[in-house]
């Protein structure tokens, strides 16, 4: 470190007077740096500017939740009530193919590319049917039981079903894999026990509804700046708004409609857990009301970066990104003061040893 001292002698240090003089000169220069920083008050200016953005960041986060995220979730819960499992049990629409069922699901709840779409995943539900004549063994199954077919199909029953011999029956299967056959030789198994071969197959579909989310880039040692951290930008976290339950934190943020990135199942990375509300189904009732709720959601989301929730999230991201610049400046200045003081303390300790007569040759 350069400093403007030309006399490097401290006679009290005897043999080590030159070394002690250099250490004292360095300390003098370091203390002069402190004085210069105090006069310019660079740390104070950056702290002031950092705090200027504190309240705006907090208010924008609070309003983002109260004005947009919470109402969107409320409308989604309405859709779950209108098209959820309890409604589907008595009002499921069935189709001749899986693709037709998926198409109907998207018509009812929207695709990921649609501004008012509400589902994050989708799946085909295989409906295994028996006519009264075909049911020669009786059918009984509880919801959540593993079922399979001699053809290699597997799935889990969606509803409780009980039908005596000679009664028509239907078992809807979710989370399916493989294929299911019908007719003679295509034995069906309920929890490993064989029953009559099914007589026909139909299809429905379901989708998962997740909350919309805002994911925030958050550096734990930057808000507030921690001078003890070696690097304030180390160990970034991706937290769901509000960060750790606190509005205003973070260094930037992104809004995710249905908590996906524009396609089914494309969930963004986060250190928190995305919130699944419930599954919805291709129901034959409440379609108009579901459409009304979707319209409300579309309006809350807005149509561009200047409307709806995206306008608030964008403003919040800008404020947080700017605030981060002042946070980094604060950390750098505080860290410099801490390191400088540590250097002065180390120099003082060395000077004390070198001036101690016990260490003289």
C-alpha cells in the first residue's frame, strides 16, 4: 500500500526500528483513509439510497399479493369447487379417445399458452366399464387402490365403486401406464385379485391447479449487507414471494402463471414449495361458471407488461434490482472498513511484539 511517509524509524524498537516505522506509517495511512471516507460519507449516501427503496419495495410486494395473487388464488379455488373431485364423481364427461379427453380439458380450463388458463399439468383418465351382463364376478374397489390388466395396464382407482354381479360398473383410473384390453382373456385385477374382463373403455382427463407464483432472486447476506460474508452474491436462493414471509426482500423477481414456464409441468426451480390447490376434471356441469372465473383471472393477469400483475411484478423487480446496487456498495464499503481495521489491529499487535525488549537480539 502506498503512503506519504518518508521517515521509517522508531528508536524505541531498537534493532527493529525500521520495520516498526513502516508498520506505523501504514497505520497512519489507513487511518487517513478512514478520515477521508468519513468526510465524503460514501457509506452514508449509499445507505440512505438503499433505504429510499425499502418502503416502495415492501408496498409493491404487499399490493402484488393483495391486489393480484390472492384474488387469482380465490378464483382458482372457485374453479376447484366447480370442477373438482366431488363434482366429477357424479358429473364426469367421457370421450372415445384420450386425445379427445385432453382437448375437452383444455377447452374447459385453458392451455398453458392462454392468459386465462388455470391448469399446470394434465393426464388422461382411463374409464374401464362393465355391462350388467359382462359383470360376472361383482366389482368392488375403494378410491386409491392399485388396479391392473392382463395386457399390462396399471392405474389407481379414482372413486369408490361397488356393483353386484349383473350390475353395470365403471372404474376410473388415474396415473395410468401401459394398455388396458377388453373382452375375453383381458382379465382385470383389483389390488391383485382378478375380476371379470371389462367390456369397453372410455376416457376423461384431469389437470392440477397450482397457485400463480412470483419467484424472487434472494441473496441471504445482501439484505441487509453482511460484512462478514466473503461474497454477498454467493449462495443465491429462489424464494416464493414474500421471501421468508417478509415483503420487500430480494434482488429481482419473475411472475409465473400457474407456476409453470409456459408448458405443462415446466415448473421453475425454487427453494420453496409450489402450492398445489387441487385437481379438476372434464365435468359436464358448471362450465359457464368456470369460464366466468377464468375471465376474472385473465383480467387480473393483464394483457401486457403495463397491465395486471405483470406491471406490479415488473415495477417491483426494477426497484429491487436498483436497491441491490446500493446494497453491494454498502457491503463493499463496510467490508473495506472491517478489513482495514483488521489490518491496523494486526499491525499494532506486530508493533507491540517488535518493540518488546524481550524480542530484541
